[in-house]
């Protein structure tokens, strides 16, 4: 309700955005997992621009397999994790009153997350005589998770005619998908996806009013 009120009362300062982020983690393929998102920013004050958004995390662990003394694969395990994440960010922007194309400003992004996390494990027992007869089973673990994260970055003004901007941010990700991964793999070692990453966001705004 607060966001809708802000949009109605100050609609010229509402912007939609899309973002993409990558987080470092050595247990995942390519040493990273990804986040894709979209949302709405509302300017309450030039220093306060709360955001509401939805994003999707996805990543796959490195494949694990057992081999015999001759090097033949006995079994294969693949695991992936994904999360639908709803977030609220009371963004603090260190803006001046007037902005021009090319101006760069610092922003702080504390973020509260509510996530539906799911992890899948595919376990294949290889039939060495007839590989096509190999048996694969799937197991899934899901849970709801609440967390806090924070980001720090810069926002770059792109136009003198509109409120479009591009931001580059460093994030500490609070969405820990490790519990679901640990459970689905029946592992004794706990995976933790609380890690750092970098993201890019594009903000699409309305045309600026002419003086």
C-alpha cells in the first residue's frame, strides 16, 4: 500500500528496472551462480528510493562421479538449485538535487529477502554392459527462507531527457541455498551460498519535465 501511494503521489519519479548478478562460489560450475531480477523503484526523497522486486537464482554444482580401477564410471550425481526471491530494498542514494547525463552517485542497498528455494539431485547408476539401461532417480528438497543482504555501488545517469540510469553494484548475498543442497545430497559437509558477487541494473524512467 505504501508503494502504491508513493507511485500515485510521485509518479514521475517511479522507475522500473532489470538486473543481472553473478556470485562467486567454488562448489558451483564455472565457480559461480546467477540471479536475474526485475522490480520497481519509487523516489520518496532524493536520498531515499525504496525498491520492491522479484528475482530468480539458479546454479548447478560440479558433477560428482565414482569410477572403478579401470576408469569406468560407476555412478553420476548432478545437482542444481534455484530460488524465487521476493525482496524489499530501502535504497539510500547519495544524490545531489540536480543531475546531468554522465553524473555518478553512490548508493547503499540493504535488502530483505523472502525466498522459495528448491534443490534437485539426479543420481544415475551406470550399467557398464548396457549404458542405455542405466537408472536415474530424482530427489527434490524445497523450503522457504528469510534473509538480509546488502549492496554498495554506483549509479550512472544516462540522459538529460529522461531518468534512465545504469548501476554497477557489489553485493553480499544473504539468500543461503546451501541447506536445501546439503539435504538433497545427504551430505555431511554444509554448503553455504552467503557470498559476494557483482551485478548490473538498468533503470527505465519517465521523461524529465521541461523547465
